[in-house]
């Protein structure tokens, strides 16, 4: 028997509703799998948890999540619950950074032509929409978001940080994904304006050389 | 890039980008396929994997059961694929096929897609559709789809290069030197 423990974080707003449907489907598919069993470890996180206990992501909860085989999250954050700086609580971003979840995989697939506002896509005669955005999750413009800022300034800045390690590993994941699909990888940057993006493009080109079978674009 | 995603989304396969750009383009891309309720996600590291719908908390629609759970159900499929056991991978395929079967019937359209199916009823037809056979791809470990040639994309890029050439500056040469002013 293969036993998997799933940390289940319903979170805020519609999170618990949609997670309940996801678990319903997971239980249904479990009955069709040979020797696979799931246990759910429910954890309280998010703005609601902050209002109850003063911390949207308690360290003990994070530790419980790390002990599980995978984490299923609904949603976190409420516009009405904010830090003194005015920004919303975003423990989902904190989790990415604390667990170093650098590889944000966002599949985009059109299932039915009536779902898209575009004409001519999906269905029997339409063009398919089936691509995956690989989003770097742990640096970029979010990198210094938690850095304390001097008080009393009449301006504020955020820093776009691209490190060699961060850029190499995310580009490599994108190329590995492309290789398993239609072997086409597009870099989305602003290398014509921003030096940080020029570095990202340089490293993308270096990694591309490791994957000569994958076609590339830079947009 | 935002323009190309609207004009020729079929031309793309894998795309990689920075954190904030990825945030923005994920929203745009979800809009192409029915909204945030249709877009699953995985946040993966070398040691851990977190799976969540792209929908956000959406507190204004919480409660009456009108939220679309498809993205969450597809995120569960991604989780099963990531667990990387032959049986969990098969489970991922079963779920995606069941979602495809269920969505082929307009009667099962969520409220955010103009339908009337509530969140609390939408998992049921997916469960009902769960049985046997293989399905199309969702995640890297699934079989690749046929290649879609991207002529529109390449054509568009060529024309942009032509425009920048008018200013005697190719895209590459517009990268600022380290010593030059970088603010624009």
C-alpha cells in the first residue's frame, strides 16, 4: 500500500468550498487506484487564522505541512485584513519562499469553445489553447517585499532581483517541461529596457544550449 | 507578449518568466480559457509541492456555493502527477479526462461561465465521469500533444524587429550598457 498524507489548507473565502470538491474527487479516484491511500491533514492558515490567533501562517502549521507528502491549498488572504503597511496578508507567497517553491507551473488549457472570449479557439474546428506558464516564484519583483523600509520617505521602491542560481533553475525547469511537450520554450522578458531582464535572457540562452532539441522564442 | 497571448495563444507551448510578469500573464491567460476558476497551479521546489487553484479567496462570492471548483480539481490532478507513482499518475489522467467529459456538457457549466451548476454539485459529475481509459495531457509526465506551428507569432516578431530597425536599433542593441543610464 502506498500511503500519502496530504496537508489540506482550505484557507479564506471560497477556499474551503472549492477544496471540498477537490477532496471529493480525490476520494473518488482513490477507489480506482491500486494500493494507493490518502490521509488528509487539515491545517488552519490565512487571514481567518490571523484574526483568531494573530499569525496567518504559524510555524507549527508550516512544520506540519512539511511533514506531509504534498500540500493542497484553497486560497488565502482577505482584502479587509491587512498588515500595518497597507498590503494584504499573502501567506501563500510566504510559503513559496519558506519552502523554496521556485517553480510556478500554470497550465492553461481550453476545454470548450464557449469558455473562451476569443472566437475560433477550441472545439472541433477551432485552434487549441494549451500552454504552460512557468513563473519564477521566489525572486524577481517580489524579492524585497518584506524588507523593512525607512519611515518618512515620500517615495517607495521595489527591487527586481534576478540571481544566476534563480534564473538557471527556473529556465532549466521550463526547458525540461517543453521537452516533455511540444519542444517549444518562450522567454517573456523586458531585456530591451531592464538590465535585470538582460541577465535573465543571457542565462536563458545559456540554458537553451543544453536543450538543442527545444525551439526558443524571446518576447 | 500580452498582445501575442490574445492574438495567437495557440502558438505557445512552455513559457518562462519572472515573478511579477508571471503573475500578470497568468491572469490574462486564465481569461482566455474561462477565468481563474479554470486555471490550476503547482508551486514546486526540490523538496515540496503545493497545489492550488488560481482563483484567490474571492470573498464576495464565498458562501452561496457559486465558486467554480474546476481549477481545484485540476490542481488535485497535478498533485497526483507530481507524486510520481504509476498509479497516482494514472489517477491524474483519470481526473483530467473526467473533467473534460463533464465540461463537454454545457449543463455542467459553472456560474462564472454563465451556467447554473453550483460548486457543491460540480464535483459530483466529475466523480461520475471517473472511470477507465486514458486522457489528454495536463502535466509534463503525460504524452506530448502534436506540435502546433507558430507562424503568427514568428510573423509578428519579424514585423516588430522591422519597426525597431527603422530607429537604427535592433532589439538586442537596445540592451543598455552597465555604465549607461537605465531609467526610462
